[in-house]
C-alpha cells in the first residue's frame, strides 16, 4: 500500500508540475516532455485502478528486502495487502484509508489512518509549481522488467542537493515496475523492482491476513498530534524544500534487558518537522537531550542520517538526499529565542 | 575429546560467562594462541548474527587491537572487579528455541547466551569485562549516569559509535519509520521491510 501511495504521489506531483509548465518549455523538448507527462499520468492511474499482485525486491546499499503486494479495486473500494517476506513477518492491509499492521510474534494489530492521504495533498499543496526548476524530466530508454516491456522516465536533479530517479513503467498498463535512485555519478544507490507480477485477474482471497483469526490479538491505534514548532528554524534547506508537516508523538523506548522485568518502557516526547520537495523528504526529529548519545552520521543507500546535539536538545535528521544537503541542513537548525 | 576440543569448549563457556573459575586461567591462556582467539571471534560472530541480521558485519582486520587501544587510552573511572559474576538467571539463558550448536567438528557447545536476545547484550558486556578488565563497562541504568568521556560504553541503551558513525539500533529504526511514513519516497513500502521496524522490543 505504501507502494501505491508513493507512486501516486510522485506521479501526481509531476503531473501537476508538468501540466503547468508544458507550454513554457523549450520547443525542442516539448514533445519529449509531453510524452513523459502522459506516461507519468498513466503510471499514476495504473497504480490506483489496476488489479495486480507481485513480488518486489528492494535494494539499499548492501541490503536486500523482499515484499509482496496485492492490489485490488472492488467497486470503489481500494484494498491492498503488503506482506514483508524477509525478516520478521509483517502484513499491512489497507482498505481505502484504514491501515492495519499485523505483527504475529506479539499478536498485535496496529490500526491507523493512512497518513499520506493527508500527507500527499499537503505535500502537493506545498509543492512549488517549479519542480522542473530542480529536476529535468525526460523520457529514458526502453527495457524489460519482470517479463514486461517497459519505458523509462528520467528525473535528473539540477543541483547536488538531491538524487536523480529513473522510473520504469510497463508499456501497456503504465504500471511502475522499477524505480532507481541515482547519485551524482549516475550510480544506482537504491532501487526497487518487481521480480514477478501478475496484472489483472487477482484472487481476492489473497487479500486476507495470513494469520487466521486475529480477533483475539491486541489492538493498538497509533496517534500523532499535529503541533507548532515555529520556534525552530532551518535556514539551510535545499531550494524547493517546504515544510509540509510538524508533529509530536510519544515514543516508547524498548526497556533494556536488565530493567525489563517490571519496569515500564521509558516514554519520551519527540517532535518531528518534515520538509519535502514533492519527491522526497527530510525529517528533523527534536527531543530533550537527557540521554548520553554520540554525534555522527550514517549513510544507507540513498538514506542519510545525522545525529547531533544542539544545546539542551538532541537532533536526528533523516533524509533521502545526498550527504552534502544533509550537512547543510544539520548545520542550519536553530532554536529561536522567544 | 582431544585437548583442542576441550579448549574450544572452555572458550565457548568463557564467552557465555559460564566457565567455572578453576578453568578461567586455562581459557585465558588459550586465548593467547591464534587458534583460541579465532574460536573466540567465531563464537561472537555466530552470536551476533543470530541476534540480528544487521550485525552480519565484517570487522576490519585490526578491530580488536584498535578497540583495545582505545579502551586503554580511557581513564579508568571505577576499579573494575576482576571476576565477573553473572546473575543466575543470565546463566540459564536457554529460551524456547532450539539450542543451536556450532558447526565446528567436535565442538558440541551449545550457544546458550544467544537464545534469549535480551541476555545477549549483558553477555557481551560481560565479555568486554573479560577482555579489558581495566575498563569499566556497565550495562543498564548505571551506564546512563556514568558518562564516559569518549562514549564507548557498551550498553544496550546507547548508540555505539564506530568511526564516527551512528550505528543502527532500534531507536534509529523508529526515526526511519517515522520519516518514511511522511515521505513521498519511492521506497517507503520497502522500508517497512526492516526487521526492527514497528516492532516493540522482542523481550517484552
């Protein structure tokens, strides 16, 4: 379900931007851009309207994860099941806006509203109409993915503050079958691809959770509180990144093994600021810095993480942007004196 | 069993914190040999990987030496006890799972301490004691009060640094999950595939 939502969001953003700017583009590129636009539109509706079921593999740096997604449109209801096939079993079943996460080892269900339904319009509303100022959008090569002929669309960044993307869409249906993140040297740093997929004629019984009767499972709902974090300023955001959300949540630390018996998990409040250029996001987590931690950074595929202390606070910055952009952001976060 | 088997069994027991005091000297002597050190490293690697796929790292060749050197360079804050006595509950660490046996010929040692993930950190801390008795490594709440200058405290509550990197821990996964939930990134679906993501601590 993440997948669909994500594809949809990428495509929606691009389509809006492209339609707004198609007229003003260079005549030589117009045909190509219009073609790319049409394909992105097709990708968008395909993810929502088609029935499909397939296995995809995600590669980030040296890690690989496999998942299976089944998407069905029943009348006007969208139902989607995402199964995590590696590591701990997880299933996410979405019926329109309602998402349930099944965690068999603790017999727990987490029920929540689909966040990005709010998130995406919010991101779109905040989306600068000038996304093409930051990315060149053009048609790429053709190729074969998971047995299907595909057409690629390229999103090339115009600065070194973001990665580039190559999206591969199935030629007939427009379904996105492969996406790749490219760094400044045009190397793939992260990619996701179907290895097998069936389009149309999906057995609806695949949409049920695989764990039998889960009515006795413990149910939790995840609650997030919007908040105002205007006292925090970030002056070093790369161009095009706008604040799309600010929220607070309580996070429970896993109790340490020594204190597990009887001691409740430590709870702490974490604030989160989210910035996005419409394609990717940078999150800044802010919490009181009472615990001893070590500053540093970590890169994992296209995902970068920086942890640093700022006065009495501990900041964790997570972003799908290159290290240069992360450094610039991390060094520009300030708490305004009130 | 020949001498080598016995030695390896003792090393394994030492790693588990289960070796009786009478044999500790023998085991420590064995650790001075390359064979013994290799066995020691292998047992820890097996345990690490059993605990988490994320731990399937290859350490750089001189990791131990550099680690020891850095520990040496630290000020000793409290005099360390010479012998480590584990809690009885930690010695019997066989959980519900199958006992796992090491695949080395003749070595029948059950790797008990990794059967319960929660105990693993404690055991590792204990192992650190043994390697470097001059350094105090405290696990649990005490470690939080005890702020070591270079933050190399081996504790399950800390983000342990390695060459300036913030290493992945369960807390990090929380941030990643929270980030991805609101990110239009193409890869959000796949991010859910992280083993630790959305999982309350397995010890609960």
